[in-house]
C-alpha cells in the first residue's frame, strides 16, 4: 500500500485529515486517562501530609512491606499508562507526526511493564502466604492469558496506527495513492 502527501485542497476537504471517528474515540479515552492522572496526582499531594503524620502507611510504602508495598508495585504500570495517555493526548492535539509511533511503542512498554509487575506481584504474594505450586498455577495462568489478550489488542492498535487511513491522514497528512 502506497501513500502520497495530501494537497492543500485535500487537507481541507477529506475526512481523513480531521480528528473524527475511531481516532477521536482513542483521543477522548486517552484524554480521560490524562485527566484522571492529574486528579490522582493532586489527590496524592493532598493526602501525603496525613499519611506522613500517621506514619504506618508511609513507612510500609517506603520499605515495600505489607499491602502498601504491593500497592506501590502495582501502581507503577498504572502511572505509566496515565502519563502515556496525557502525552499522547497532547501530541494528538499538536498533530505530531510521531504520535502514532509514540502511542504504539508506549503501549508495548506498558504491556511489558504490566507483565513484569504482575509476575513480581504474584511471586511476592506467594512468598508471603506460601500457597505452593497450585497457588502459582491459579494466579499466573489467568494473568498470562490476560497478557496474550493485551498483546492482541496492542497489535491491532499498532496496525491501525500504521495502516489506517485516518491516522495517516490526520498525523502524517498522507492519503492512499
């Protein structure tokens, strides 16, 4: 499939050059995640003095022990995704031609991070409660199946951003020849 640059007339008249359809839906979802990221960061800043005053939560968070330590581990991919969404939203509003590549590689990074954190979390839980081999089988198999599903979704997103008419028209100002 070959692409050619859009003419000035096509940039105004073709729907591919506008933020509409599924690309708009992706942008709205990413922007909503970005807004949530800002709200969560503000909430964390507002609650930090109280957690430092009472000490229990803050000390377990910093030492990585207890449920707060596990929560901090699982918060890493969540924060990564929220920051990715905010940056992708800004890049989309700027019509950056590198936004599709950033979006695809960012989601691959998020998927890999989720896998590493998920496996590490399961091993941490298993070491705390010594559930044995059946515990690992029951907890890792669903997580790995979920990971395969996420890979399929990321692959579909990658193909859409690379080959789709709307991403090529909107970000790269290209149309099929």
